[in-house]
């Protein structure tokens, strides 16, 4: 008895064209778009169904049209009863929507959530990974849109299915899908952490010294209420061994030689709790 399950879906990747007389587009734009879409689908598949096989086939498209049908087939070893393709396509839609909302900037992550204009957005982790400037599929999308933008005859990009639109990008938004230099060099993340206090500063300006995950770091403290009221006005004492639970902003620069992002700058955005050691500890 064959217990395999096959899920299929057809999407159409295409361009909106400005000219009614010149029905042509740059070959690189077309080719890179198909490659980038295929890469995203494979990344999404690996998240939702690692133990299955994915096949992506390009179908013939009509003469004079730049709408390319792509058939997606996922074959599992057993009945899973889980809408793999439906979840993949939801994440594909989220990816394109959030790229536009980020406006070309690298994503800012706090406690696993995406921060856009100070709003926390719950996003599936695979979409967060796709938005990372170093992600291979994201780079392929950037390369495709850089080619698309060069072709003045292309006024829009879209991904559709029988049920409706999955993603649509207008020409004025193409720039948000490429890879600006600043996106390659910089990104930031905000986390809640406990830091060992090594060197507090009892004035408004100056960097505090902390131990973070065994490493000594220097960070500005932008929590004015804590610094001015608690530390300066009320004379909050700090002893050796004290800790602070904080919201920490970590800024990273891209190291071209290593090919990774490296922590460079730290800012304590908010002091959540002063965890005091026994009163016998040595005062700073």
C-alpha cells in the first residue's frame, strides 16, 4: 500500500509591462527571478517538511506573456495531514510584504519578534531567516530585483495563484528589494539579558562596563530615568557581583573577510531589574 502523500500547487511569477509595442524584458531579469523564487520555495520547504521531497517545475507560458507558471510538488513518505504548501505560500507572501515595510533596511529582531517602526510583529522564524541580509535566497531576490529595476519596460512584479494574489511589487518599491550597501554592512537586534555589572558610571554620560556571556563589553545606558533618578539622585549603590536585567540593543557590522556579522556596539535601552548581591559585597 502506497502511504506517500503528494501536495501540489501552481503559482505564476510574472511582470507587468509598460510598453504595448515592445513586449520584451531583459533575459537576466527573467532568469534570476525564476531562480530566486525557486530558492525561496526550497528554503520554506526545508522548514516545514524536511523529510519530504520538493519538485519545482516551470511550465510553458503564452506567447507575448511574461507570466511563468511554476508547479510545486511536495511528496512525503507518509500521510502528514498538514497543509505544507499552504504554509509555505503564506510565508512567501509575508516575506514580500515585510521586505516592503522594511524599506531596504536590515531586520531588527527583539525576543524573536520583528521590530518595524517600534512595532513588534510576530513572524514565523523561517521568514525572519529569509529577511536576513546574509541569507542566500534573500541575496538571490536582491540580485533579481537589481536586474528588474534596470529594465524600464517592467513596471511591476507579481506572484499569483488560482485563489488570488500572493505578492505584488510596484516599480517604485523595487529599491526596497535590492541590497543597499548599508544593509550588507549593518544590522541590529534587541534582546532581554542579564549582565554582570563590572563598572557603573555615576553620571549622565559615559559607558558602563559589563560582562556578557563571559565577554567584557562597554555599553551606553539610554534609560534616562534609571540613570538620573535611581543612580544619580537616589545614589543607588552597586557592589561587586551585582547584575542588571536589561533590554540590550546589539549593533553588528558585516565582516567581509569572515563573511559573518560581528557584534560592535551595545546600548542598554531599559533597566528592568537591579539584582543585588549580598550587602557584604565590595562597593564600587
